[in-house]
C-alpha cells in the first residue's frame, strides 16, 4: 500500500497514541496533535521527521487554524483525517453535571471535530481525494445512564457525518466510526476496574489501522464499526 498522510487528533494517549505507533510501523506519515505539551514532546522524541506533532486544543478554532496552516503547506492534504480527540463527563445524572463540564464535552467532541474539518477539508476537496473519519461510539448509536453529555456529543457526530457525507464531492468520503469497547482511561472512568476485561489500545490498533487504511470514496456516509 502506498504511504499515506494521516492527520490525527488526540494523538497523545489511548486510541490515538496506539494508532500513531501502528501507522508509523506500517510506513505512513502521521501528523498528530494533543493538548499536553509534555506528551507531545514525548511523541516528537519518539517519532522524528517526516512525522510531526503539535500542541493543539481542538476546541479552539484559532488553534486548529494555526495547526492547519503549519501542516498543509509542508505535507499537503491528508489522505486520512481522523477526528479522534474526545473527553467524557464524570459519571453523573445529567442534571448534576455542571454547566462547565457539559460544555467542555461538547466543545471538544463536537466543536473540535468541526474545527478540524473546517480547516483541513477544503485542501482535501481541492485535491479531490481523502477520507474523513469522525470517531463516534457505541454511545453514539445507543445510550446509557450517567453519560448523557458524552452520548449527546456522539449522537451529534453521527448526524454531522451523515449530513456532511451528502455535501462532499465525488472522490471523498466521510464516515462515522464506532471503535468498540477498549480499555482506555476514558473507559476506566466509566467502568472502573471492569474496564480491564476489554481489549487494550495496542491490540485494538493492530486491527483498526489496517481497516482505516482500506477506507475509500465508496464508504462515504457509512456508519462503521472496527471489526474486533
């Protein structure tokens, strides 16, 4: 498979960090971001050029714009644009979730996804190719108690992706991806110690990355699940 340019948000931990490892191992160029300067610096030390990693809060449109202006001239439009960055609320009834916490979930999970699309997709459209993968969740197609803000954000991602798929020109695709249940810090915050019974991010990435690399224009509008 020809080497691809992969732009990945939430690259510093969990699924994002595991995907970085696997994409690089398979010979693809990863341009990732995260909010932690220490973790981004660790990625830079581990994965040298042509890979690149930046400190970006995707909830900030200005920060994403600056990141795109840095990445696109040097690497061109991505073949894969992976909107993976997300946070989850602490388990609580929706009426007990503070306004600031609810807003933070929406700002990162929904507005952050749109900010990245806003500043990277035009270059992909100009290049007439590329796949946008908006990371959803099983809780973007079902619900559970005490995670209403997260469910709301991922149901929004599903609707956003379906509408966006109808707007794209030929040659491009937008898909909503349910990664499955993986033992990440996010899952541990919801499931506690029982999260250990699920697959690790590294094991997940071994299946997920080849799956992502095979996506193309014919997948536009699909609601997909990583086959575990």
